[in-house]
C-alpha cells in the first residue's frame, strides 16, 4: 500500500496559525502523535503544547502531527501533516494511506478526489500559495507527482483525470 501526498509549497509562515487552527481546525484531541522542536526553548515539544506554530517554527523549523482524522474536502483518517519552514515560507505536506481516497465505487472515489482537490485549490487562492503538488509519496519527486497546480487557471476535470488514472 502506498501513501498519497499533497504538498503546499512556499506557504507563508505568517498565515500558518490561521490555516492550522481556523481552516483545518486541528485540535489536540485528534492528534495521535506529534513532534516539534521549539527553537526558543531548545526543547522537543508536542502539538498540545503549541499556542502558535509560527513562533515554534521560527526562525526556521520542522515538525509533524499524526492525526486520527482531518477534514480536507472530505474526512480522511490517519493523516500525517509535516511542516518544514525557512524564515518566511515553507512546505506543508499532507500524507495519508491511498486507501483513504481509492476505496469505494468509482463515482465515490471521483467525488472524494474532487472534494479534496477543490479544498486545496480554494486554499491556494485564499492563501496565495504558489504551487501545490499532488501524487504518491514522495510527491516532491517528478516521477511520483501526478499533478502540479501552479499560477495558471485550474482545470478541475484535467486534474481529476491525472489523479484517477
């Protein structure tokens, strides 16, 4: 079984708390495990100790949270979110078992994929995200990336065709 990945590239750090706490509504009760390094205290911390991801990941930083479930267009289980930030921007990777997307009737799978893609395209517009990569782990590699959504107008049908090969 492979994992599916969606990468938000060059996400602005000053929008990080809004995305995580308001948009994704991630709370401690959904976190199975997590690991962050707090540059300010020099200690390893967990998600439930974080009041501001922007602060924890400054000046640079990485961390991850493994969630029971999260709503990203539709409800997905066992989602790992990885944060990797430089001074002003960074990447956010959503990684989950492909079975979460590719289970059910063809029409169900298409609807799920459509909801997920639409969710991320809406985030792209709302947060001015330069690029989103969608594919199998690691979607950062061109060989396993199915779709790259850049600054051009998004054609949802063509994106879905590439994902639902």
